[in-house]
């Protein structure tokens, strides 16, 4: 493989779209939480540290999941042998240390959150993802923690609690859908995720239950005048209808292709939800 192909493989293993989304969330959370002393340098370093931590988490997950990805995602860098495991491990360590250094340059709270998150990501990949719903809960919690992290970057974590809750719920739903999508490979590897252990019917019920909580939760901040009309319009016109469409589509078609589409829809919907909060604050 030529050098450009190698570079492309190392970029691919970090999941660049997830990294860009993480950076957007950190910046958005910092804007939401800003009290008038927004420091772009601190937010930049915090965003970069979060991006490196997420990239490292994706790498360690792929290292533990090589056997599963041979079935579910054979084109990924490790199962396709475009990257050797030793190379991925070295890249992982470099990114972890870079995230520690960058986060430490912002403030203590940001550094502590990065340390907690990187350790949870490792434990998730090593053990917790194999425990039904616990792994989903951890990843959803880490996604919500990104918002708290953005607030910490501007020394105002309290303002990020509501968007963190929304992010937790939408990603809890998305994680279950992703497990439904990957059920064949997980079963082959002996990993008992919730869909693998209890089936698609029970999984859809959990998704439906969490979706109703999420929709209800999005309405409350407007009526308590925490966010303005711009928030309410975006939530009611785009965010919540997209959730309802996801539920309907999930019950109508649970093919791998449609599950993948619904997973992406939820990811996009989270970004729109973040935009709604930024515009309506």
C-alpha cells in the first residue's frame, strides 16, 4: 500500500465524521454555556482534546472488535489489513497522550472529564459493551458528557445540563438501533447485546419508550422559558417529527440497510437539536 493509502486508512479508523461532530458539539455547548467571557483559545484546545479522545476510543474499539468487524464491517482498516494492530495501538497511545496534554492546558475540570471519558471508552470496548444495555448507557452518557465538557471549557457546566440530557436520550436510542444493525456479527462473536439476547421486538419497545421520553423532554424547556421561540420551532418542525418518522420506519422495516439509515438520521437530528438550542438560548 502506498503512503497516501496508509494515511487514508489511519484517518478512516478515527471516524472523521464522528470527530467533526464532537468538535461541533463542544463548540456549540461552549456557546450555549458562555457567560460573556468566551475564550476561543481554550475552546479550541478543549475541542481538539475531545477529538483526539474520541478518535482514540474508536481505535481501541476496532482493536477489540477485529473478529466481529470481519463479519459486520470487513472493509474497515483493521479487518481489511490496511492497518496492522501494532500500528493502531501506537496511534491510540499517541492520541490519548495528546488529549491529556491539550485538556490539561485548559483547566482541571476539562482534564478530569477527558481522563474519565478515555478510561470509560477503554472499559466499554474491553468489557461493558458485552453487557446488554449497560454498554449503550455508557456510550450515551459519554455523548451527554461532551456537552458538560463544553460547558467546563467556559467554566459553566450547569448551562449544559439540558442539552446533555437530550444528547444522552437520543444516543441511547441510536446505540440500540446500531446493536440491531450489528446483531448478526455480535451473535457470531458470542456478544449478547440487548437485541441479540431479547430480540428486535423488545428492542423496538425500548426505542419507543425512550423516544416518548425524549419528545416530552424537548417541550419542557420552552414552557419554562429556558429557550426562546426559535428553539421551539426547530424542535417541533424538524427534530420531533424526525423522531416520529424514525419510530414508524423502524416498525415498518428493520432491515440492516434501514437500521443504518435511522442511525444516521438520529445523528443528524442531534446536530439540528443542538442548533435549535444555540438559536433559542
